[in-house]
C-alpha cells in the first residue's frame, strides 16, 4: 500500500492511501466468501452452492463495503505504526476511489497540538508572604469550640444562631406546592438555608407556637415559584441553643489530638495549621496566575475536535452533577439566570483555557526533560509507606491499578515545583 502524508493546518494530517491491487482483490474475495456463508440457493445447503449461483444473489456493492470495512483497521494501524502518527481524536475517513481493481482512501487525523512556548522562567507575578495573626488563631479556637458545641433545649424565644425543630407547609395562592412541606425539620436560624426573610420571622417565637411566615420567592428561583408570594404555616416543637465548651486543658484533652495536651499546645498547633493552609492557598492563587501568564505568552494550535471532545465531556459531567443534586439543567440555569447558550459558552471558554494550560505545562515538561523513573516511584512508595505506617508492598498494591496516573501526577508536580521556584 502506498501512503502520502500531508500536514494540514491546526494540527491535522491528511493521509492518502492507495491500496495495491492484490491486497484489494484478496479483501474482496474474503468479503464475498463471508457473505456467501449466509446465502441460500434452492437445491443446495447454505454455503454449499456453486460460486456462480451465489454471486448472482449477492449485491456487488455489499462485497465492496464489506471488503473496505475489513481493510480500514489494517490501513489505519499501518498509518499509526509506520508513519508514527499519534492521533488525538477519532479520524475522518473518506473513500475517494473504488472499483473492482482500485481502492483509494483519505484519512484526516487530529494530531498532537503544536505548542510554541513563550517565556516561562523569570516572570514577576508577585509571591505573597503569609502571616498568621492573633485574630486568626482566636477565630480558629472559637471555631473548634463551635464544632464541638452541643444543642440544648431552651424555654425562651428563639434567637439567631438557635435551632428550631418544626413542621411547616408552604402554600402559594392557598395551595400547598411540591417540596414545600416537612415534619420535624431542624433549621438553624441565620444559616440562610431558606429563602431570604424566612428564618428572621421565626426569631422571637417559642416552642409550641404556630407562626405564619410570609415570603416572596426570588426572581432567580424555579420557573414554577420565582417571584411569587408564599406563606409557610410553621409549628415550632422545640427551640435549641448552642452551648459551647469552655476552652481549657480538659476540653483540649477530650479532642484526643496526638501530642496535644494543653490549650497552649492547641494554640500552637492551630497556628501551624493556619500557616500551612494560608501558604497552600497563596501558592494555589500564585500558580493560577503564573500558568495563565505562561499560557498567554505561548502559542497553542489545538484542533477544534479536541476542544469539542473536552466541551462535551465537561457538559455531561456538569449535567450529571446537577441531576445528582435533584435538579434538571433547565431548573439549574433558571436559578443562575443563565441561558443554554451562555452555559455552553462558559463551558467552552473554560475548556479552551484549561486544555491550553495543560498542554503548555506538558510542553514545559518536555523542554525541561522532566520524567518520572521507576526509582522515583520507589522513593515515593517509601514516603507513603512511612507517612501512613503501611507495609511497602501494600502501598504498591493499592497504587498498582492507577500506576500511570500516579506517575503522571508526580511529573506534573515536578513541573509545578520548577515553575514556582523559577519565577517570582
């Protein structure tokens, strides 16, 4: 078979293939024999009739189609191996000439995007120094107290921060609507779980009271309810207030944190945790800006098919997550105040941005010759074994199913570290 490879624009390659006559004839013969197995001729068992009688019952075009379909995988495999083309999407195939003696096929393949790197070292993005203040630490300690608070029944009126246990029925124009009712529902006042104005109207009421709450649904709510006035008939069963534990050594010991026995120990640990958290967040924000700048300085010729595949994958994932939350896409867009077109554009823009940045990072990895060797993997396995107190063989077994993904993530982390260290 003869193949002519022509480089096209936007990371496409055209491969014109001329199949030699013998290969084409052999393929037609095999195709005919395969089709003949299912042909019935009066007076003969299936598959046993003379060839000339069978041939009269088989459409010649079906023979050609069967032969072409049998040959295409072989032709495509030769293109990949002998021409060393790495496809990034399903190719398009067009039969440009076909007869009893001739077969010519044109393949259009999407190849690896061409990336021209711009400056990726010595950029001044602006790394931020992080600082943990006394206020940060006190807020963290207070948060620990709140996380370990208990709810106790109170006799007085409900206040913001209290939790009410209630039954409620929501109505629009005097008719209860779907999803607007519940029994023994626990609602923390001030948590903004319900629509604006609802929780505030329960403040000042006690257990045993019936409260009529009047609200107006926001304009960005579901189509059935947006902008409508509604009433909620609420029956309060209990009012509970949050009791915070006292910050003392006894409280700290009850948390059972290894190495932490006193309030001072706890304060120091919180300070360390806050510093790590702030450093992680500062690095994340810095790297986002840095990678965006590097991508802006670079050129990426990405085939539209690659972006289209990314867009479709992201859209399916987004729709799945929306449906898992109990909404349909239409309802979700109504709540956000978006149209289908705006939603699709947003996904496409994000797909282009993230795909471009990812490919640029991979190109930097090639330029810097960053690879993860088997020795690197062994070192990482040992680190994980030590960190989680797991036998080394158990670590390897746990990661074996996704070993290449693990290797790739290590590579991307090394690229990330290089960029962080080489820029300001």
